[in-house]
C-alpha cells in the first residue's frame, strides 16, 4: 500500500533547526512518524536505518568507513543502536560544519540525550516528535468521528495511514515494545511482570503517581517501580506532570501526576476493545484528562515550547488539571468529559483562579466533551476538537 505523507506540525521547527545546526536529532516514541517526516523533509539525503542488522554491524564495527560512504551527510534512523557514532560525527562536523548535513532519529530518550550531550553539544538541535495532535489526525482521509472513537484510536500515524483496527495495531505495538525496546533500555528479567506494571500504570493515567502503591499492586519493590517508570519515560510511553507550588503558604500535594502520551494505548492496556466500552467506563474522565493534557503538551512541543506544564491540588480539595506557566502568568485548564455545560462544570475553574489570585490570567479554559465553544463570563469553554487551541497567552 502506498502511504500518503501527511505534513507534521513539527516540520517547521525541524527545517528551522536544520538551517542553523550541522545536525538535528529527533527523538520520540517508536512509530510516531520520525522516519517518514525526515525522509519527506530531506528527500536528497541518503537514508540509513540502523535497525537493519547489516547496517548496524557496519556502523558499530567500522564507524569511520561507515561515515566515509556518506560524505554529504545522511538521515541516520534509530541511531541509539550505534551511539558511538556520535563521537565520530563530532569530528566530521568540526571539520565541515555545514548546516543540515546530519539528521538523526531515535526512540530512546535517555540513550540519545546522553550520547548527544557528550559528543554533539552545540552541534545538534534536539526536538521531540510525539504522536499526532488532533489537527494532524484530521489531515488523514478518515479521522475518528466522535470523542470516544478519538480516545480509542489514539494518535499513532500508522493506524490512520493504513486504516488498521486500533486494537490489532496496539496489540502488535505492545508486544514489540516489551520484547524489543524494554530489553534494550533495561535489564528486566521478568517481562511478564513489566507488562503487568505497564497495565497498572494505564489504570492510573490522570492520577497521582504513587510508586509505593504501584509497587505493592505489581508485587515489586518501590525502587524497581521507579526504575521501570523511568523506562516508560525514556521510551515516550508515559510522563510525569509535576505539581505546581509557586511558594504559596498552603499545604499542597507534591506528588506528580501520571499521564500517557497516547490515550489509545492506555485504552488498549485497560482492556478496552471497542469505543462503545468507553461510554460508561469508570476511567473515562481520567482518560479524557490525559488526552487533553497530552494534546496541549504535543502542540507546545511542535511549537518549540519546553516545560511549563503543571497541575495543582491542595489539601482543601482545590485542584486544576493543568496549569500553563507563561510569560504573563498562569493559565488554568480543566478537562471535563461531559457534553453538557452546567454551572458545576464551570465553578471549579473559577475556584482555582480565585485561589491562585493574581498569578492567574483572567480567562480560565475548560475543554469539554461537547461540540460547541461557549463563553460563561470569565471562563472560555472549548469543545474537545479544539483542545490544542488552548494557549498561555490567552
């Protein structure tokens, strides 16, 4: 099947970085579209996939000869399989610092950051390509028609490129991830226990990340739970949303929240095999919150923004699903999966804005499961399809 390239929002950042740096390093989860993006943006660059055993062996055993065959640079895909190449690239770049010669991709954040920071500091821009945003999904021929279908399908390009049933694709993805990526990232002997840990994390998406509870439920030690969650972070499966403190004189929850980058993957791990199962699922609200937070995080990453995302919760029950820390103050964002806009939907945003006072901008946002934007006094309500329009500058 011939796949049609769908433009990615990160493309502008990649081309801008390539115009300023000799190398650009793009990280992100497996199957997020890194190879497709790079080959589309740099069609004249030779392409080498280091997952290929013969190319990997050549690069690792004779890196000088391997790079000598690429005098004008190349797209080097999945470079974490030959991390020593970055040291040899440093020499080549210093000898010939032309921009945009080397485009590197990889699916393991820790490995790439370590090798790049040591060898290519100041020589390579670092960018993350996360799964699709909702506007990007809508560039495909058959995007999901409803919120539950969108949550269920997730945001990996291959599902939409090839019109694959999400359950079938995620089944193969998880099997490959556990058998290949996890073995590469960490010396985990009991992969069955790790897969159980992965499913338990999915059951806690949108909730506080409690390592002790995770460890107890999985039958592992707390240090092991922390180490295993680091694997999920390194492979861009899940991330920690830190708690915001802001030096308020209040007793605040300091534990981070756990979120998945992809709601569809979380659904599959929870045993959800049809969008209809989501309608009455007890975790539907948490899954929707994760979808909203990830949507905003992906949009910011595609725009070159790093960090600045938090949640807020104190011991008095005042909480906000997301705070965006911008140059002019905080922006409050609430995620509500319900379709009907009521006073109960709006009041929590106003309460958190009042609690945080002048730190907060005047317009809180509520992303809801309905289809129409609304304005309720000082609160703006966005339908889920417009979640990526939430910004820190109002």
